[in-house]
C-alpha cells in the first residue's frame, strides 16, 4: 500500500460525501461493528482513513 493511501484523513462529513452515505449511516455502521471504531481528535471528532473509504465502497 502506498504512503499516500494511508495518510488520507477524513472527518465524518467528508467521508459521508465521498462514500455517498450519510453521517448517521456511518455512525450506525460503527455501532453494528461493520466499521471498526476509529481514532478521534482531542475534540472528539472521528478521523477516518482512506482504508475506511475503500471498505465503505466495497460494502456499498
């Protein structure tokens, strides 16, 4: 995997827009365990990786 693929970081709104899903759907997937829990900023915002975006595209 290239370093550019692993360094991408998205907030929930941007990930939702890129994946074609809603932020509520992403939170739901996380609660169900479809998505692994993600790291958060010191302010509590979820930070998603490029890998998560690719997983969502596969799921969809």
